[in-house]
């Protein structure tokens, strides 16, 4: 099981900001809060990542010092982690890979469909292996319709194969 690791954000010029990682997934942040009165807590922390965490599942809080914020984060982390599955971390990694691919395509001057990740993925698969897509047609060979459940399963197979590239 990976340990939590903190890395200072080099791009945060005015406020001290630390990103918290669980393996290769950024699972939280501990940072100075901007614009708070001097009698309020100076530090804030949050625990959660997207995709993989639903909006109501994020945890956050404030503390007077960095060490207190770090201790509070460490206290809630086991509770947060106990509600996560491997699928949550996999969803985050896939989203990160798709985003990196999208920006690499744009930086290379290639057109990426703006209809969302599904369209970009379909474009990738079409160009990669047209013959494989013929085998995942959403119609039965005799021309009949495929059930909605079969369509979901076939689409899931197409989606999962894209990350084997």
C-alpha cells in the first residue's frame, strides 16, 4: 500500500501550498488560505480527487498552523481511503491519461473532436484499428437489435481497450 507523500507546489508563488499524493494520485492539498482575517485559521486542507470522489464525499478543514493541518489531514485520510475502491483510482488515472492525450494532440496541431472524451476516444480507436471496431458493432450479424445491457458491455470493452495503447 502506498504511503502519503507531500510535494510543495512550485507554481504557488504567493501562498505556501503542498499537494498530498497517494502513489501517483493527488488526493489532497494543504495550503495557506488567502484573504482571511488575522484572527481566523491561516491554513486549510482538503481531501478528495476527481474523478473518483463524489461531491459530497470531499473532506476539508482549517487549522492555525501547517503542522495542525497536516495532523488533521492524516487523521481523516484513513476514513476517506476506506470508502475508496481500486476503480476510483483507476478512473482518476484514465481521466488523467485522456486529458494528457487530448492536450498532446492539440499541441501537435491535430484536430480533436470537442464533443467530449467519448468522441475523442472513438477517433483514437478508429484511427488505431478499424478492423477491431468492426467486431464491436452494436447490431447483431443478422441485422437485429442488441439489448441495452449488451451495448453497455461492448462500449465498456471499447473504452477499456483504449488504455492498453
